[in-house]
């Protein structure tokens, strides 16, 4: 059974660790993330962008697949299925499709509109027992074709959004989706500390979790980050392992062309990446 992400993230904030949000793209990705979480007894959040949802033929397909797979694999750790960077319409669609958690990303809208739409979605999610993530301050880089510059959130605006009753909050602190450029300035811990002081116990979310140095991850967790989103690193791990398999000519040997064999090294690489992140975030053994 899927659960919302509120309780697991409140526990993480109190216990000073973070729960990993890993984006899924297909059945293999989902299976690898779930199996690793179970093996490590870690709570986990499966993230789905609107683009990935469309790729998988719709949110209903995704919700049915993840929910069924949790049962079929005998997964007992807490699993939340979460819409990543949702539009207002996307959030409503995921609420109807059976997701247990949604993010409404109104960070590109005028602040008053972000506030008003987030308020409506707090009501819509809470009446059904779902959790809601909101966002203040744009996160840089490219996600589903939308390119952002990366802008630090205003702590006062974070407080106004937090006071609506959202369950966790993504706040831009210089983080970027995708690969970090060589001249990246790093995370703004002053901004993070100021936001954390404003929002109290509310769990904070760090997007763009791929490629952030480990010491920065640990410091972010110590300053209130309780959910860390990772996508690109799993993609790169999958790509490198698949490339190696093909370059070694293994797809040409025996039944090496069978997708179950062809995709296996990439899957093992995703599992290793998810494990590494869960260990770094401190969520191992925190499921029960
Ligand atoms: P990365 O692709 O940089 O890991 O970011 C993932 C993310 O923040 C999804 O919302």
C-alpha cells in the first residue's frame, strides 16, 4: 500500500536524516528503487515528472503499476508515489489517479498566484489524506524542457507558503537540476538557515540532488533538509553500465539481446546509486 510522505519526512526532520526521492521512468527503474529500499529498510519516495507520466502512458498507468508492484514484491517499507514539479492541472490529475503525494510547483508564477493555487491544493490533498509539496524560488537547470536559472528563495515568502499548511517545502538555494557546471557557486547555506528558522519543523526539500558534494549534502541535512531528489545520477549510472555491456559486445553473445539481459547491468547500476544515496542521506534502517 502506498502512504503519503508526511510522516516519513517529519520523522526524518526530527531525526536529522533525509529520505531519497528517486524519479522513475519505467518498470525497471521502479523495481530497482523499491527493491533497494526494502533491502536497506529505508522509507522511499518514487517521483514522477509530468513528462515521465506521459511517457508511461499516463498517471493512472503509473499509479497502478507502482501500487501493484509494491504488493507483488512484498514491499513493507513506507513508499510514497509523488508527482514531481506538477502544474495545477497535473496535481489534480494525480490526485484522481491514485498518487499518495503531489508537488505543486508554482515557483514560476507571480507569488500571489503561487500562494492562491497552493492554498487550494492543500485543501484538495488533505481531504483525501495525501501530502503536498510546494515550491518557492526557482531551481536552476532543465527539467522536462523548462530551463530555470536557479534563484534563492525569499525566507519571508517561504513562511507565507509554509503557513498554508503544506507538508514539505522545496526552496531554491542555488541548486540546479542535471549536471552542475564547473563554475557552480555551491549551495547557499545562509539562505537555507534563514528559511529553516522561518518554517520551524516543516521538512525542507533539496531538488537537483545529483552531483552535490557529500559534505554539502550533510550540511544541508543538518540545516533542515529532509527530502532529497535524485534523477540524473541514476540516469547516468544506467547509461554507463548499458554502454559498457554493448561496447563489450555482450548483446551479440548468446541471447544477450534479450531486454531482460540487456537492461540488467543498467538496473544493477541504478540499485548501487540508490544504495549509495540512502547511505549518505542516513535513511538506512529508518523504515520501521
Ligand atoms: P537531478 O536530476 O539533478 O538529480 O534532480 C532531480 C530533481 O530535483 C527532480 O525534481
